[in-house]
């Protein structure tokens, strides 16, 4: 690889110098790829868990879903919610407020 530019000793010295840096970069990239893969896969939670995260009752959760504020997913006959969507709703403070 470096044979046209450097002597054999210089090429070996460069390989030794950059080997730890390259190893660290490969490790960091692999960790980021794994994080992105985990983000892509939705994690579903039950209605009870979703209501608890939002701090509301099950009927209120049902009303939020009917109003279109949340999206339910039917999986194997069960109603589940995407955990990320619920976390975003918590950040937006999706809770009934009197005006």
C-alpha cells in the first residue's frame, strides 16, 4: 500500500502509528451502527405502560388515540404503542390541561 511512497521501514512505522487510531475509529463506527439499528426497530409497549408514561388513565389514552394524537398498533390482536412516540408525547407534555 505505501510501497511506492515510503521505504519498508517507514511504511511499517506508519502502520504501527496509525493502527490504534484506526482500531478506535472502527470500534466507534461499529457502536454507532449498532445504536442506529436499535433506533430503527420500534419497541412496542402496552396500553397500561403507555398510560403510565403519560400519567393518564386508560380512557384518556383511548381518547388521545381517537383524537389522532397517538397511533395505536394492532399486533397479534393486542393494542400496542410505539415507545418512542409515547416518549415524544411526554416531552411535548401531552396531558389534558384545563384552559
